[in-house]
C-alpha cells in the first residue's frame, strides 16, 4: 500500500474513504495506527504534518503515546 500510494494525497483520500465506511472504526484502529507508523517510517521525508498522518490523527483520534524515559541510571556490572 505504501509503495502504491506513497505521498499521493488523492490515493490516501480514497483509502480514508474506505476506512470511513467501516461500521466500527474502533475495530480497525490498530491497523490504521500501523499504516500511519509505517508511512512515517518508510516514506522518505515523511512528517507528522503530511496529509495522511494529520488526517488519521484528526479523523480517528489516533495518537502515538511515547512512554516516559526512566531517569534512573544503570550501573554496569
């Protein structure tokens, strides 16, 4: 899907129309999050502000929660 759609906004709009037509968007939330993550990871120069990640975040309230880093030092040995 990423190879076909790339950064083509019109192709992603078609993809989102199909996602919108699902009876239960909650049921495919994990899939949509995976698509967003893959897009950001695999498309050269992709940013959170690109059409697809921005639309998915606003339409489906999909966010990426980054767990806080522990400030505890780890000693070797």
